[in-house]
């Protein structure tokens, strides 16, 4: 079982990495492949050697793929800058992934609304048959 202090440190480090990477992506990367990208979360591995960077990309799946390619090309630069800005001896290896949680959340909301409408219409039909 991991100590609470270590978990807290990892969470703080993940948030610091998220802020710095987001700043870099928004203002300092000039790669035209990178579209409207925002860093939503950074998940650091228990050993601290790697970090999954979840990014949200506005646009189609093709634009998301292009943005990921641009981020992969700039990975070494981002890692170097983050290590320098946060004064880390060794920055974790960055692994970029598209965060689809909002898309899934929207889909679940749509399905719930559809279910509520169907339930309401079935209840109306059942109520009109009894009268």
C-alpha cells in the first residue's frame, strides 16, 4: 500500500506538469499540425518514470490524430522545457493520449435523455389506457 504523502506528491507533480505542458502547447509550439489542444490531465506512473498526458482536441478524429503527431514530434522539447521550468533532475517520459471522456459523457447524457423520454411516453400511454 502506497503512503499518503507519496500519493499527494504525485498528484501535485501531475498538476504542475499539466499546467506547464498546457502553457507550452498553447503558446510556444509552432507546429501547424497541432490544432486547438488543451491538456486535461497528467497521470504519473507509480515509479515516476513515465506520465500519460491526456489532451482534448477540438475537431475531427483526423485533426486529433494530426495534433497527436505534432505533440509526439515535440515530445523531447516539451520534456526538456518542463524539466527546466520545474527544476526536475529528470522529467518523466511523456506519453500523449486523446482524452475522450467528454465525448463519452455527452453520449451517456444523450442516452439518458432518450430513456427518460421513452419512459415518459410509455407512462402516458399506460395512463390513457386505464382511463
